[in-house]
């Protein structure tokens, strides 16, 4: 990563359809900006999986593939952090109501690990309800300055 790029802030905003193709597009855009920011391959994998999980949640669970509803993607890079915001237009959910994916019978379920993985892979995760409807998830990965 060039020194000039490390000091540069950049923001990318997109409005995406509620389709699985949008999941791929969001992951590509996020990984391109994360790569420009100098993240390691391991961090790129974690960022990519977090964006993918979050976008699938927005498209499938939030907007329920509704063609009239959109997903907003906002990426922001500063010298200190990489921030990803993904917002849907769904009914919303309370993250405290989600079952623990590593408890008992939940281990055998094929879904329900998205938020758990995002929390594990990112440095910060915030969920907030939007008015009149929707959920916005904010994911943050801190930039580690290499000496």
C-alpha cells in the first residue's frame, strides 16, 4: 500500500436490488476498497464473509427478495478504520432475540450464524432500527498501521 493511499479517505455509496446478484456485487466493491486500504489476505477474507453474510440477511430476511425494496451499501475508509453500512427496508429484528448458534441443537442448523460470524470477524458491529422501517448494520474493521 502506498503511503499516499493510507492517508486518503474515501466513501462509496450504492443502492442495490434485493437479489443474490447484489450480494456478489457488494462483496466485490467492499473487497476492492479493503484491498486498496492494505488489509491482509486474512482480513480480506473476514471482511468479505462479513459483507456477504450481512447482505444475504438484508436481501433474504430483511427485504424478503421484494423487488420494490432496496439495500443501501455505504463503505467508508479513513486512515484509522474501514466502515461498512448495510441497510434494508424490512421489518427489522432485535439481535438480542437471536438464538445462540453454538448452543445445543443450534449447532446442527444450516443457518443462524451470520451475526455471530460478523461479530467474530469484525472489530465492531452495531445494529439499529430505521424509521419508518428497516435495519442498518454497521461493521467496522480497524486499520493496523504496519511499521
